[in-house]
C-alpha cells in the first residue's frame, strides 16, 4: 500500500484526525474500497468509484446525497440514530462529497458504522429475515421520495426485454463459435422468454408502482450489528434508481435463497430453499409495513424467475461474446453461471404455487396482527 498516496488523498476530505493506516477491503466486485484508521480513533471507508461501470459518477453521488439526506430525516422522525442507520458521506474540503486524485480517480469517503459487519453468506438463523426487513424498510422509508428525480446510473439495468435482445444479437453474431454447444440453453430461454416483459410492462402500464429501488440487494449490502445480527444500515447505494420493488425482492431471493453458488456445476444442488424464501419474504413484507399492492404481492414469486432469467441471459451473452464483461476463472465459467440461473428459473416456476401461498400467508399474518 502506498501510504503517502492515500494520506494525500484523504487530506482532501474533512476527517477527524490523521490517517494512520489504510487497508484494502476485498469484498465487492465493482469499486475499490479501503478501511481507514485515524489518530482520533474514527474509522472511515474510502472508495474509488469504477467509472467504467458508472460513466457519470457525479450523477451517482447526487443520487446518494439526496437519498441519504431523505433517509436521515425519516430516521430522526422515528427516533432512530441517523449516524448509524444511514450512510454518512464526509465532505470534501473543496466542497461537495467527492475528490479527484492526481491520477484521475474519482473518490469519496463514508464514516464507518461502528460495531457492525457485513456477511457474505448466511451464518445464523434470523440473518436473512433481518436482511429482508432492512430492504423492506428501505422501501417504506423512501415511499414518498420522488423516484423520478433519481438519475439512472446504469441505463436499462433491469430492462429484461432489452437484455433478451442483446442476447439474441450475440447469438446471431456467434463471434467465437460457441452457439453450437449451448443449444439446450437457447431452447430454454426461447421457451421462457414470456417472463421477460412481466416487470417492465407492469411498470409501463402502472400495474406496478414506480419506487426507489436499490438494485443490488445482496446480503453483504446490509450492515448488521456485530453482537445481535440486527440489520443496522443498507449500504452500497450506487445503483439506487427508479424501478419496481420486484427488482429488489426478486434479486435478493434469487441470490440469497438459492441452495448453491452462482457457478455450481452440480445442477441437482441448485434450487430455491423455501424456508429461506419464507424467512426473507416475512422480513421484507413486515419491513415495508405491508404497504404493497395486490399486483406486487402476486408477482413476488415470479419476479425471482424473471431476474434469474435476466442474469442467465447476461451470463450467456458474455459467454457468446468471449467473456468480456464478467470476470471468469476458467473457459466455461460464464456457461456454468448461465446454467445455475436457468435451473433457478425452472425451480421457481415448479414451486410457484407453493411460493405464492407463502406470500399470501405472510400478508394474512400481518393483517391479523394489526
């Protein structure tokens, strides 16, 4: 670590104390993240925004500033601790909340949340419920925030029909001659392409309300109390954009309730664990205070299949294009990832009635408890 480089960079922000150590955080696939210790005892999180992913970092920061300021007001109104329950951006000395390094990097600093940790996988009972509650509450607290004022930091991120078109273009080009080996996957996608427009058409017609969405609802984007596992704060707001809550819910279940890793080769191990589906769903619906429409509730299970199909198509598109977007560890890595997502689609649709009954049961429990 080039400490003088980081010391100079951190000197551009309004920190309490001087930096005494900087350590890189290995989790996260997009931005470069570092944990900073200072002479005051305060810890900070330093991040370099990945401008190849976020082409307009100023728009990203404007979203984050507006959303966190809104959240802080809501948290104060309910008697919470905004310093712990919302991200706190540290001002730059030249104004705003970002600084440009000598090598052109776009940097920002957050106050670290004390006695809180992020988990890459579920380690104890109740953690997935708490994550669901946190993401649901995130929706509830931002319910009266005007989502149309947010920038689209990654245009068409969850435009599933457009993802299908990109996949078809890659298939027709077949630049690397890989189409012949993925015929079962091609047939599966064609058979299930009816899933693609479900959420986007629902938004367009007003069937699904436009909301503020997080768009990266993985377990490790929740800071949890190190002692109690209580969800403390939703983090990583770079992809906060207008959308449907089904994007957030579907992706959280797709990732967190799957029995296997995203690149599992033994497809018999790839399925949705219904107990985890129920745990997250219960937390999510309670977190949002039951404030979702009947159409949203009905579509929650199928949204998991939509998002899994979308990601499967993205992996297959990259495979056909020569593995240029996703980092791969071996030649067929993206193909293995594709197959796990398509297996999840199949499993969700197979269990659809059971999953819908779980959602209905949770909603009934909330009504009864009121």
